[in-house]
C-alpha cells in the first residue's frame, strides 16, 4: 500500500512539514510506502482554462497541454491507496500554491459527468478501478482550537478534492491550532505565525492519523467516493 502527501506549504521544515512527516512516520510503522510531494519544489504553471481536460469524458486521466511537474504528481495519485492534502491556513484557506495545483488537477482526475444536490455536470472520479482513502492536515498561525470555525474554511474543501481524486472518503482531518509557549502579550499577536509552536499532542495526532490511514487501507473494504457524503443535511 502507498500513502501520498501533496503539501502546499512554502516553508519546508516548518509546522505543516513536521506534521506531515510525523503522519508518514506512523504510516510507515504500519508497513506503508510513503511519498511527500512539496509543491514549492515543483514547477506548477497556472491553468489557462483551455478546457482540454474538461472536454475529455472518456480517459482515465484526461490530457493537459501544459508541460510541467503536475502530470507526475497526478500519476503518483493514481498509484496511491491513500492521499493526504496538507497546507498551512492562510486567511482561512489553503495557500495559493495548493489552489493552483487543485485547479490543474481537478478535471484531469475527475470528469464532469456527476450529479450532486440536483445539479448535473459535477465532478466525479475518473480513477474508479479501486477505492482509496483521503485525509487533510492543516496548521493555523493564530486561531486556537476553540476558534477553528472562524479560520478553517479549507478543511472541507481539501477533503472533497482529496476524496474525488483518490475515489474514496475522508478518514481524518487534523487541525493544528495555534499554541504558544507562554501567555501572549498584546504586541505579540502580530507575530503569532512565528511564535506558535507545535505541541507533542499535535505531533502525536499526526502520527496516529498515519497509523489509522494505513490500518484502514490494509483492512480493505474501502468505500468509493460518494457526493452524498459531502452534501449538507436538509434544512429542519
């Protein structure tokens, strides 16, 4: 089994990188092969909306005329059994680098033949030869765990993308909230991103995520992507 991480951080060795490495350590402890893709070290060009991928409804992976490192990452996703999308939280969302990758990847790995909430033409997985599992890892600079709802708008989005790409369902989401070594003074908060520190508990949560992901894959019986999983409950 193989678990792949696509990481949108700009800062190798910082918080998001450390959490990912801990998760992959846990996965390897359960016998998984792992790969950590840092988008910042890859050549990722912007989507030009040429619609080449979108118009192809037949291929298991749609063509793209842009020649850069994206295709190799998507081939790695095709080979993986588990996919983790990871990013720092910037303004409540993922990095621009992650969004550039997601835009390039979407209709290469999904076709516009699905339906959700009464709408047709929605993305659904192309890679349907097997089911996988997805997870997300995000780290915050200022928002505490209690304030996650004000900052973390990206986890549901990354969970949906990852699930659609890997043809599976999300198994876990790790939100590494802002933690500080001491009481924060008023003039400390503008520097919160550089003052926050990962805790042992957060690193253990990341390790456990990797362990759980590997064990779930090994157990088999994985459920394929279902748009209903991501639809909000009916009002009332």
